[in-house]
């Protein structure tokens, strides 16, 4: 049976931000994070196989399911409960959803 989106389980609020790079006259680059959108999402358990196969070993990992939107890419970062995460992998979910595999993004 395929993984499905469950609208009633979307109880979490996640915020997406896009990087915006600026160059100072000295040539130094700085990155600012610009608000993109806030969506409702379902926080789900990562399956054991995905956890063990992961390249990104970190203590703080989350998997969210949300409705598919064209702006969501791995270039964005995601904030949930005042924690920032990097979107490591995006998996399509039947029928119109995305599963976002996120890892601790404190280094961003």
C-alpha cells in the first residue's frame, strides 16, 4: 500500500525560507534567509531503512508530509518549533504530497 497524505494529521506548522546572497563592496558574501511560506504539515516517523541508509548522520532528524507545492526544493530551509532544519531529501507522496526528510540545520 502506498504512503498517502492524511489531511487530518497535518497539525504542525512549518516555515520555509530561501537563501539570498549579497556581496559587500569588499567582495565578502553574506547569506540572509528570506521568508517563503508557512504550511501545515504532518510530523511522521522515519522508517528504519531510511534512517540506517542515511548519509546525513545527526541526532536531530525530522520527516514532514505536506501538500506538494512548486516552490519546495532542497535549497530551502525549514523551521519547526523554533528549530531550523536543512531539507536533505524530498520524496513524492501519493496523491499530491511531499515527504520532506530534514536534518539539523544549525550550521546554516
